[in-house]
């Protein structure tokens, strides 16, 4: 864009490096394995609830507190409604959390004393929206290197900081952390006292977007750790990526902080149809337990098949796998698959440039993917 137009941008906009989402093609039909969408449709109860909600009341603003949805979430997970926050997708919830709980490096931000604010910590290989949120809120941050096998060393987070955010399982690797290790970080941050800034206590945000597919959730430990916030989405486990509903569960004081952020930005973020559909999804545990079990079974089958072909496949507790071709670079393998009508996700970043993240589709879709993998592994890729 020419300087003639971007001269109107303020310094905040000029300094941002926006998140780049996965490709959503419109020009041709692909086997779409690039954005971790659930391959199965939402519960029929969800569609029924949305249709029922699509009436005359659409002329009214939605419930700003998402009361019914929060009550349904609270009942499902055994917490209190005032421990639940609902937002327009987990990305919005995470954005509010960055703004509410991590120190700003600007004058007037939390940590504004004679010493600089401590940086927030997150893995160097993780969800690439985190540095975008940090830039948006002027939060200083530090990327903590993962191990050579892409696992997270929890001990690296037991040090002075402005707070911690870790996905469990991590993305794009899919590797999970034991709850005990994350709770050790939570306890360290809870007991934390910064002699430089004269502040105590820091928040740990555990992004559980994919936890339903095999990671150990920290939800049972919310009451014991008032600085622990878990963030969830219905895009994956609820087959509702198109509805855009996420939620957080934590101590009521943390939830109040998120509400203050929301009400200073947009007091009606979740529309009537989304609230109705999301509540129905949360309530239909039998349907989604069966869907999740199918995704896990397919993931394990595909992992075994790829390993037998010579691919490197990282251990995954998510609805995707992170793989490396035995001979091709990540860019080469991505292009081969795309040319053959299969979309995966390639991250052209240090250390992971030779890997692809592959979402788990239906068994039929994954069979097509495996057939193409066999051809490339055998050298028949031209």
C-alpha cells in the first residue's frame, strides 16, 4: 500500500504484524486439512436451537452477560456462572485476556514504576496470534524456546515474568503437557513477588482450544489456583467454527477483569443465534463425545500409517498432527499436496519450516491424504 494512504495510520497500526489465518479457498474444491475445523457436522440440537432463536427477538440486542450460555457451561464443567466468561470466539477472549492481565510497557500500564514491566512468556513455537495480541496491547514478551523434540520445559517458566500463556496441547505441534507441570507454573506465579516493581502475583493462561482431543484439562484446579485462567473454543470440539463462540473459566476476579475489557470495547459481542447454538452444543455431551472419539481414532490410525511410511509425526493430543516428510522440504510437500487437491498448513518459520500441520478429517478424507503421502514417500510425486 502506498504511503499516500497509510500516512493516515497511527503508530499502533503501523507497528502491527497481523495474524495470517489459514487459507479458505473459493476457487476450487479441496480436501481441506489446513484450519483444524471439525470434520463432522454440529449436533442437530444446535441447528434446532438456532432456528428457534431466529425470530422476532433479533430486533433486540442479545443478553450482554450471555447468562443462559454461561449457566450451561457452568453446569457442564462443575463451576459457578460467575467463573465463566463468553466471547466471540476464543481469539476475542484471548485478546481481552492479554489486555487485562499482562503488563503494558507504556506509561500508565501495570508495572509502570521506575523499572520496566516484566515480559509475558510463551513458547517460541506456538499459536502465532500471541505476539500479535502482545503488539496490540503493547505488552512486552519473550519467546521461550521449546526443546529439540518440540516439547515444553515447564521449568523455563519458573522465573520472574509478567505472566505466562501456554496452549495445552501446544499448537502447531500438538504436544501436551501434564497438568502437574502447568500447576507448578501456576503456583510459582501465584507466590510471585517482584521486588523491582513491588507487585505480587501473576496470571497463567492455559489455552485449551484442543484439550478435548486428549490433553489433561486444568478445569478441576480452578478453585485451588485463583491466578489460573483456562480458555476454550467451540470451533473445534463443537464443530462450530462458523459460529464464533469461545469462553474462559477461572476465578470470579479474573472473569470480572475480562468483563471490564469487554464492556470497554463491545458490550454485545455474542449474538442471539450464537448464544443459543453454543448452549445447545455444550449441553449435548453424548453427541460430541462420540464425534471426539471418532476424530481421536482417525488421528491415531493416520499417525501409525504415516510412521510406517517413514514420516516423522510428533505425538499429538489435538485434532491435528505435525509431520515431516522423509525427503521433501515442508514447502515442497505442501505444494505437491495442494496441486493434488489437499490443503495442509505450512509455517515458514525457523525450526518448523520442514513440517506441515495436518488437520484430522473424516476417514475418507484421510484415506485420500494417505494415498498421496504413499506416492510421495515412494518417489511418485511428479
